[in-house]
C-alpha cells in the first residue's frame, strides 16, 4: 500500500514539475516578447517625434510662402 502511495506521489510530482517547467517557458517567452515590444515602442515613439518635428517645419515653410505670396500680391 505504501509503495502504491509513493508511486502516485511521484507521478503527481512529475506532473507538477512538467507544468511548472511549461509555465517557466511561457514566462520566458512573454519576457522576450515584452522586451521586443518595448524596443519597438521606443523606435516608434522616436519616429513619431521626428515626423512631428518635420511636419512643424513644413507647416512653417508653407506659412512663410503664403505670407510672401500675399506680400507679392499686395505689391502689384
């Protein structure tokens, strides 16, 4: 009877060990994915800031052109 209980206990222990190993593997994968996503977010944030800056520069140039055109129109 004791041997049967030991076998059952060992079987359950091995089953739990496999589940823990699977959970550790999933956690490792999620950590890698999270790190990758954070890096991608940093890249996209920098790219967005760059695009906003370029957009502001273009807006200023267009406004300056409009101002010059209006001035030319009034001068004629």
